[in-house]
C-alpha cells in the first residue's frame, strides 16, 4: 500500500513539475517578447525625443509670430514622448 501511495504522490509531483516548467517557459518567452517590444518602442521614442529637442531649440530662435505655432507643436510632441516613456516603463 505504501508503494501505491508513493507512486501516486510521485506522479502528482511530476505533473506539478511539468506544469511549472511549462508556465516558466511561457513566462520567459513573454518576458523576452516584452523586452523586444520595449526596445522597438524606445527607438521610436528616441526619434520623437530628438525631434522634440530640435523643435524646442527653434522656439528661442524663431520670430515671435511663428514661435507660438512651434511651441504648440513642441508641447504636443513632448506630451507624446512622455506618454511613450510611460508605456515603456509599464511594459518592463
């Protein structure tokens, strides 16, 4: 009788180990994919950030008449960069 209980316990433990291994593998894959997605997002954000910085530099250099338009565009772009940084932070 002890062998039967031991065998059954061993089978149950083996099933748990298999389930945990599968879950672990799936989570590792998802984590890897999230990192890749975050890297892709980072590349886009870097481009937006660089564009934002160039727009910000223009605000001080342009004539007052057009600086309002540049400011509005730079502000919108800056807000988008902030949202992108937040998305990246949440995904990692």
